[in-house]
């Protein structure tokens, strides 16, 4: 009986140790990896936390209604290493931006961000670039 409990405890510990690896996903499982798409709207929310940064973009549709897009990004540490910090993004709150990125495969209003382009043409890189032949 003691042996069975020990084996069960070891197996349980191994399963718990593997959970972070199971939880992490490849971008290609959730997002379309073809040519990047773009949305333009007002930056209305920023969640600057690990494991990913999230933005909300309020997009005015052709019929005048406003839809809210959730935009997922990389971790804050990645953006910081790329020269983009929280203050840079907070300064864009309430301003119009164009986000280039990968749309969700399920058709929801979700995008994985590659960059933010401001009306003056300034580009703020927020996503992976290396090895992506379709990146803008």
C-alpha cells in the first residue's frame, strides 16, 4: 500500500511540474499565420502583466457601431528589451492606432500584435520579428 501511495505521489508531482509546459501554446495553434491583418481604432485598455500584455482597441465599424478587439502581445520583459516600456504605451491611451498582427483562427475579435502604427507613421514593434517572412 505504501508503494502505491509513493508512486501516486511521484506521478502527481511530475504532472504538476509539467502543467506550465502544457499551458503554453504555439501562436500557430490559435492565430492565422499568413499575411498580417490590420485593425484601426482607439486604444482603450492596457493590461501590462505577465505572461502576456493585453490591449483593447475600440474599432468604429462602417455602420457606426463600436466593436472591442482584444489584442494579445508578448511579455512585458520582451517589449522592455525591445525599447518599449509601459509609459510609452500608456501615453497612447485614448489615441488612434493601427495594429498589425495575426487574427484568431476562430473568427473572434482577437489578434496577436506585431506592431502598433501611429497616425504620424511611427511604428512601435511589440511582436516577434526574427524569422517571420510575412512581418511588415
